C-alpha cells in the first residue's frame, strides 16, 4: 500500500498535494475526477499564471557563515559529506480560514558523495543515518522511520552542480524523493550568466553572487515540471519564494547552506447540485521548507556495488518508512484522530482511521456518519480519505457500497467516487459500483462524476480498461453532438488515455460545439497516432480562443514542427482579432525552446499597428519572450 506524505507533497517536493486534491480533484490534472465546467467563451482569453519568483528575507547569518579561510576544515578530496536537516511546515486555507496542516515533518540524514572534484555522468552517492520524524500540534514528536544506508547516482559538473538524480527504483512516495531538490540547493555556479538546475518539481534558473566566502543566489525563473503539473487541478496557481545563503570552502565546494522556500498553491473549485451551479471556493496549500546543510568529513565510508544496481531501492517502499503506531482503541480516540485528520490531511493518520473503520464499523454505520451533521464537512471528507488510505479489499468494498447509498448526501457520494477510483489496487468491485451509479442517472453530478472515474479506473488498471472503455464508447454513441452529455463522455474518454478513441476525437474536432472541439483536441494531441493530424486541423480550421488555449497548454510537452510554427506566424501576420492574436501567440510561445526560431520576428510584429494582442501577451511573458 502506498501512503503519500502530506508533509512532503508531490506537487511541491515530488511527494503529493495528493491528500488535498483527492477530496476535490484527481491526483492527475490530465484525468479529471469531476466534470469540468465549460471553459469556452467567445471572447474569453485565458490568462497565463505568472510564475515569476519573489524574494524572501535571507536566513540570519550564523557564525558559520562569517568564517574566514583559516577556519575551514581540510577534507578528504575523494569524499564530500553533508549533514542534512530538512523541515516542512504545512498550512491550508479554505475560504479565508487557516488551518495548521500538522504534523510538521523533519528529515535528517548524512549525505556522502564520491569524487566531488571529478565531473562525471554517473557519480555515486550514499544516504546514511536517515530518520523521518513528525511533530504534532501538541509538540509531541515521533520518529517514524529510519534507513541505515541507501545508494543513488547523479551527474556532476564543476564547480558544484548536480543533475539527473537516479534513486534506483525508490518508491515515488518515499520522502527521499526530495533528493533532486536537495542537491539543487547544494549546487552553485559563478558564471556571469544564469544556470538552470533540474529537480523533480521543474526547472529553476539561478544567478549566483559571491562576496568573499559567502554566496547568495537569485531565482530568475521557475518552470513547473511534469510531477508538479500532475498534482494540480487546471486553473491552479503557484507562487514561489526562496532565499538561499551559503559559504564556500577554499577547495571551491560549499561548506554550509541555509535555504528557506515558500510555496503557495491556490486551487479553485466549484460544485453543483441537481445539475445547477451551487457554489465555488478556493483552497490554498502553504508550505514552508527549511533546508540546512553542514559539511563534515566522512570516515570509513565504502560504496558496496549492490547498492547501485538497477532497482536496488525498490524494497524501500513507503511501508518501510512508516512505523506501526498503536491502533485506535475506541470511538473516543477515533473521534479525536478524525478531528485532527480533517485539518492535517496526514496520510498516516488517514491509514489509522481507515483501518479502525473497516475493523470496527459496518457500512451502515459509516453511511450514518456521512449523513450526520454532527460531523463537520471536513470530517466526513476525511472518513472517505481514510477508507482510500486503508487500501484493503474491505475498504474498497465499503467505498463501493457508500457511493450507491441514497441516504448519503450526493456531495459525499461524489467525493467517494474519487477516493474509490484512486485507490492503489482497484478491482472489478470498484468498476461495477461506478457503472451502477452512472446507469442510475439519479442526478447529473453523480452520473457525470461516475463516468469520469470509470475513465480514471480504466487508466490506472489495465485489466479493467476494456470494461470501462466499452461503457464510455456506448455513452458517446448514445449522446447527441452538441449536448453536455456528449462533452462529459468525451472527457471521460480522455481520462482513459486509450488509443481506441483516436477516431472519435478526430471526428469530434469537426463539431459545431466548441466544447466538444476543446476536449477532442486535447485527447487527439495526447495520442501519438493522431497528434500530427489534430495539430494541423487546429491550425487550419480553429478560430475559437477557448479551443486554442487548451491546445497551447498541451504543447509544453509536444514540440511543433517548423512548418507548424510558420503557419502560426503567418496567421498572426494577418489576424486582426485581439483575442485570437493572444491565443495564437500563446500557442507559439508555449512551444518551449523551439519558439526561439521566431522570437525576434514575433517581437517586431508586436510593434506594428493593430497587433496589440501580441504585444500584450509578450509583455506579460517577458520571461519567455523579450521584445
């Protein structure tokens, strides 16, 4: 069973905003769990989120940061060691109310790197004396895990920059997946131009400044990576602030590092009742990360070959780093822990609550809790999360029964479908239950959410995929083009990531309904078999901003050909509509480094009369295009 840690989150540290999004959204933005509102409006121009960084106050200088060269130790030139402390503090805000997302997390370990002065594409590193601790709101700490020794590999370049960290099969939810981020904080360059560092959360461009033995750095640009994109709902915004202060040894390697990182993720949501818009809100996840590195001289260190073979760390699953806590003894303890869980969203607490529920409560009793207003909405959502985290056949059966129970408010039945679909080991029980809710057609919210998650289960479990694909194919056949039901069915098809829908997407791209074209274009572009045809069709025929913008977002991962770039540029030369100028510019600029072919010409074109849309877009995105 995989238990994601809210203390070290996927979108932020490669380990999961999962506990938040599992309630309201899917854990993968490319596979929605709830039906999306129509994003298409005639004159709606998608405003790209600014990801330009801001600055935090530098950490207070300790005596270590004021050393002179005579104070520095002499080290073994073949080994580089750091004692690492990494602290994570989480807070959530929902509709203006702040909650402490305890427990806080603390990682401590020794990091030993081999041959630190020799640039090489496959260097070896060791983690030793690893401990993972949590701190409750009451100040009670618990050591949750330990590892004696673990190997990994990386690339190294002088003077001190790390890349391509390979954790050799380590579970993706393990706290040590923070390694690529940690090593980016142990990197520096004194070149006058900026340096780009890669980590599990994305690409960061830095410029470093040296004053005697002290170093600081400025974050120039941050580009979210796939793991961060995967943990976010469409429309989510990321704000990133960082401060970094280091000292350098005369051997040109870092002596100490103190870094503060602040992430703020704003996640909007809306919900429906009886098919009508009932409300909307937002949730913010705030995460403060403190990283401290202190150099030490490793002694008696060896690098056993067996630690560096492929998949050497696949035994280090999340299960191995979660200590077995005392089981909940009674209902009083259960209610106290459930209350904590409703604000902390801690996966280990959720597991404890989930096991207690399946061992001590019947499905009928849990249904009563979900309908009982004495339990807060957050507590009822936490019950569903707990059943997912228990991840047993019994908890799957519980969730499958609860989503069909008409005595439970539909809000929690719909949320339960998401939890059921994103269990690690779904079976035919989950698929059959979701199909039952879909075919019942009680309310649009329930049937649409069920169909969406039939798609998600099909994507996550290849054995169940044929059943889910057949259900969605029939849903598409039974709905009329231009109807909301057709759009929902197409979105469910996209969730499956199944190539059998290729022809369906290409046909739907010719629909008169821009909503169908938007969804179909995304599905076709994600499919390698139809990508080229779909892109060319958009370039030749599309004139809706609400279709072009979503396509542009897909092209962050799919490069345009030179001819396709030329076609977009020619459109911009003749396009008079301001909003379409913005959309086509977005499409061209979103194409990453290959956009550089047209950077200068696009800047010149933006200065011509009647090209205000191009100028506006470039002004808002100076980090990607400089006029």
